[in-house]
């Protein structure tokens, strides 16, 4: 029996990959406009990088990581997210000494052993950004505006939900109020009872309707923010308003990773079934220091590429045929030889060129040209060769013109300069 791919791991095949390329190119162009540089980091890291940053009692670390012993016995993990590896690289390569504010982005696969469903895979892809070196609230707004801009240029809409999770100074008083509230709550699910002990904030993310009903009355973290965090949050909101980015405050939004402080946000949509977040992120002041680096603040987010692809497909904006500038249809061995050489020369001159190597009839070759989405076809038959000419057909308008065949085939390429995009 043929060997199949693993559950939750997907091939991205031609016809789909064009949507991926569109998403990536759009994002890269926006990252560049916002002053970000790309960083590429390994897929495999020491397990402790993730346990230390994401948090021992998070779902990701407790039950979703692909962790295994290396041949020498040390524990390795396939990265479940991009922030920790990028921060490790930032520290290890001394990037804080190169520029006071580093704006980095990375695009690539992440791995989480979750139950696969629509929009949820075990190998999925994130476009993830991190800004390290400043805690200015306008930066938070700027980073969210960039995420917003990516969705806009992709032709997608989502709503931006924001919250503040406070800091080391004010979070404990909220935690205490939340624990007092949980002590009074009735009939909580087993998960929440466990979370109450290990990571109380996370209960607010419970999907059970009974728990959710009760949490509607839970204390709001926004009522517990210290002055610094409150001012920060106010200025973040003002920044979003200045940039005309619509947002909604959701004081119950807690994130699945423990490193967040102050601003957190999610881009949510109702068009993806159970998986509503197309992207998410927040501030993580203190995390660089916690990982052994200098005490610099940071903020970032990640967009889930598979979810963006799903949204584009649903709108009928996914896919797109690969573009071919010119299809050369040749009949007879002499013409085929000329076509073979010309194809190669034109490709070297920047044109996307296809030809048929299967000795098919002209009719069939023109069908091939249509299927390839060619903008022009060059018809090269024995007769045309004898007359020292070939026929160039605009595939859209069906207009035809004769092209003179020059002695030196290199000179031909000039004839086609005008058909590039
Ligand atoms: P996250 O919320 O765990 O945050 O993931 C960010 C996005 O990745 C999600 O909103 C979703 O679109 C996508 N995603 C997550 N898990 C899956 C999955 N199993 N299948 C498909 N897509 C998925 C982070 O990972 C943080 N590192 C984001 C960040 C960067 N925060 C600061 N900097």
C-alpha cells in the first residue's frame, strides 16, 4: 500500500500554492514597507526554550509539542510557534547591540499535536513578526495596523479584538480576585477545576457553555490595571483610532501562551467555523530577559497561513493559474529544433515560455497553450519556416501578426520584448 502523509500534515500542491505565494508576497511587501527584516530560524530547538517561554502549564507545552530525545538523549522539540526561536536567535546573535529596535519577521511551518479539523493542522504555517527594544504604546498600534493592512491587501476582513493583561505589578491582584470568584462558581468543568490550580487566567478561555455563562460575571482584568498599564492601554487605543483601525475591547481574551504582558490582540472571523483566529499576538515585556538576554521589551503577532488560504478560497479569490508569457507551438522536426532553442533563449531573457515536446498536432498544442494560460502563442510550422516567418497570436484578442525569422536566433528575442508584463 502507498505510504500516506501523516494526519494533520498537508501537501500544498500546484493550484493551491499560488494562493500561498500571493499571501506571502503580499505580506513580505508590507513587512518591508513597515521596516521589518526577515530572519530564518531552525525548526528544531531544545525543549527548554519552549517550556521556559510558553509556560509549563499551557496546553501547548502540556500536550501539543512534538518532543523527542535526540540520539544523545537531550530533549528536542519541533517549534510550536515562532516567538521563542526568534528571541533565542536575537539574544544568541547579539542583535540588540546592532540596532536598538529590531523589527523581525519569519515565515515557516510550526508543529502542534492538536486534533486536526478545518483550519487546524498539526503542521501549519505562520507569518510571524517580533519588534524588540521599545515599549512605546504607539508601536503596539502600529504593529496591529500592519496586521490589519495585510488582511486589507489580501481582500479579507476580520475584527480586531484587544485586551490588556497587565504586568507583574497588577496581574497578581487580578489573579486573586479571579480565584475568589472561581471559589464561588458552581459546576465548573474538569479542565477549569485543574486550571484554577495551575493557571487561573486560562479558565476564561474555556469553551464549555456552563463555564462561559458563569465567567460573564467574572472580574475584568481591565479594572485591576496599575496606572502604567492603564495609561499604556489608553494610548494604544488612541493610536488605533489615529490610524483608523477599528477594534473592539474584549476583556475576557486571554492568550494560550504565558509570556504576554499588557497589550494582547486577536484577529477573529466567524467564517472559519470553530477556528476563529486568523492571527494573534501581543506584548511580552520581560521575555527576552527570562530567556537570558537583556531586559528589552517586545511585541509581535503571527498570522495563520492555512486560515488565510481558507478565507480567500471561500471568497473565490484563491488559486490562480501560473502565468505563461508565450507558448511556442512547433510542427515538424526543423521547426521543433528552432522552438527548442528559442524557448531556452527567451527564458534566459526573462520571459516565461512553454513548448510542447510531445509531437502533438497544432490543434492540440493550441489547447495546451490555452490550458497553460499563455498570453501569446508563437506558431512555427514548416510553411512559416520556409517563408522566413512565424505567427504570433494574442491569445486573448486572437489578433495575429507575422514575425520575421532572423538568421541569428538570438536576434529573435527582440521581437518578443514587448510581450512581457
Ligand atoms: P498563537 O495564537 O498560538 O500565537 O498562533 C497564532 C496564529 O497561528 C493563530 O491565530 C492561528 O491563525 C495560527 N494557528 C495556531 N495554531 C494552529 C493550528 N494548529 N493550525 C492552523 N493554524 C494555527 C503564537 O503562536 C504567537 N507566537 C504569536 C506571537 C508572535 N505573539 C507574539 N509574537
